[in-house]
């Protein structure tokens, strides 16, 4: 069982995760327009990943006897600048999401909601991985700058990103 307060906070996070998915899909489309199919693929996989984050939280709310309330999703930007700027924006966004997850954890601790603390631990760990993955892309992007050969090489590496493991259907 979760409190009404926790239910509202988790529903808010469902919306934020949906926005993340929406933003990465917009970034994927934008990368296609730049002629960077590997970047576009990586963003498309990130979109899939965020949908998984949404679904996991949605399932948790229901499993605790809570009510899901889906809200309007904010419109993402259409353009994100050059390749380095795209991934800098991605890093900033993931750092923002990490902050949101930590606030949720603070609430679960304050409410002595042990089940939600255990549930949220998965997201805490996931955010460490997400930030680390993006940092690993920002660093080489900084090195190559606008060098076409360097960007093409990174594009090929990003094209190899695998799809996330699908969640079991409830
Ligand atoms: Fe769902 Fe990228 O955090």
C-alpha cells in the first residue's frame, strides 16, 4: 500500500519519464535530419528505455493498490544543436531526472515506506548507469569536435546500441 502523497509523487514521475521518452524521440528525429543514423538509433533506444521506466512505475503504482493518473506530456524542443550539444543536453536531463528520483526516495524514507524505497533503489542504480553512459559519449564528442571522420566513427559506435530487455507483460 502507498500513501496518497506517494501515489501523487509517483504519478508525477510517470509523467516526467514520459516526457523523457518524448524528448529522446524528438532528438532521434532531429539526429536523422543531421544525417547521423547512429545517433538517431541511440536516441531511439533511449526512447525505448524511458518507456520501460514509465511502465515499471505504472505497474508498481497498480501493484500497491494505487490509482494511475496520466497527465498531459510537455512538448519537447524540435532542434538540439550540434552533436556535442545534443549529448550535453542529454546529460543535463539525466542529472535532472536523478534529482527527481532522489526526491522521491527522500519522500519514501520520510514516510517509512520500505516497499517504495526498495522499488526506487532500482531507479537510483539505473540513473548512475544512465549518467555514466552519457558521460562516456560526451567525452569523445568533445575530443573530435566538428571533425567529420571522428563524428562518423562515433556515429557507427552509437549504431551498435542494443534494445532494452522488454518487461514481462502484466
Ligand atoms: Fe528514466 Fe533516463 O531516466
